[in-house]
């Protein structure tokens, strides 16, 4: 099913940038590559060519289109066609896993703790068996918690609640990853505004506060675009602020978009293309472009 992204510019939110740390005993300068990435010997940066070769062998067993490993901008591993722009989803899961790594290794995070011990719940109470799921099982998407996550399409294949004990059955479940994210950082810029993190309830003392701007992004099927936009129209009448609506959609091979544009024009919008994302290093005009990555 084709999806589009809607962005509403309403609080300028804080962002978290994560930098990998160099191995102990190695000093290096961060580099910003130009049109070319230069493959460097892993040992010069404290990594193992032998282990990266093993990684390559493992990657070849799966449907991996491409992969790169960089250390402070230095390329030490490359696999597949890294010039090709791939369509990917759910990158946050990989980033969350990387964030957990060091804290699990140094003992700061105990993956054996249960949902109940972590104080995680939801608007619909969890079943007693669901409360026994561990953080490790959340990270592996084997929690056995088949609570509605609000993610499009997942309700269609989710088992019945309580049908599988934690750790016994894998199913791709955004609720698990959402809960693992809350468990990792309960004091992030968003949860710090909540009186109840488990339900997302905003603190009473800040509900009346005015903020500079807020960005709300959602993804909806093209068929629901008009419905959602009309809903935004109704909501903006109830809040004292300026609302700017942006719509993102995928173009065809000619750089045109003919599915969403007619809907927006029907609603009275004069369309202006704000930006076009073409993918990292993807040549759109091979005859004239020499840039490569």
C-alpha cells in the first residue's frame, strides 16, 4: 500500500546526536568525505580485518543490499552497491540497539529485568503473563505482549493477547521496540514532559504553556490523505497558532508525482515543491554528474 508523509510545523524539539567512540589508545581526527570514500585498513583504527571478513561472509547469507562501516568518517568496510538508494524502514531499531550496547556491556542496563520491574504499562492494562516479559525479550521482539501499538498494518497479523508466553514466539511488533525505547531513556526531552510515561499523559503544569514550534510527522495511505488533511483543518480551528502543512510523496522515474498532487489541488492548495530527496550519492544524470560515493 502506498504511503505518504505529512508534517505539521506547530515545538522545536531537542535532537540527540550519537557519536561512536574510538577504541582506547587510538587518536584520530574526524573526517568528512568528499565525492569519494577511501577504504582504509581496519587495523589502523583499532579494528580487525579478520572479523570484518567474517562479517562479510555472514552478510552474504541474507538479503542485504549494501552496508558500510565508518569510524569517525573513515571507511573500513564496504559491501554491495552503496551507490544505489535503497528504501528502508525502522532504522530506529538499529540505533536503539547500538545505544543499548555499551550500557549492557558495562552492567548499567540489566536485560533480565521484567516489564513490571521497569514500571512499563499502557492505557489498556497488561496481562499478568505480559508483565513477566524481560527487556531482552522486548529487544528481540519476543515479549509475547500483543498490545495495540498504533502501527499501520500490524494488527492484521498480531496474535491474540496471552496466546504465547514471553520468549517463546517471534513476531515483528512495534510495541516491543516502543517499550524498549522508554526503558532506555525515561528522561528524554519528550518523556520529561509527561506525568505518566506509560500512558503519554502530559503534565498538568505545562498544558497551558506556549511553545515556539512543534513538528508532528505521520505516515498515511494515499487513500486517506484528504481525510487526514480535513481533520487537520478541524483541529487547527481549536488551537491559537499558525499551522503549516507539508506533504511528502515518492516521485516516479521521471521525477513527477501524480497521485497526491491532484488531491491537494482539489483541496485548494497551490503546490510548491520544497525539496527533493534523491538518496546519498545517487547520480540522477550520469551523463553530466561525476560525483560518486
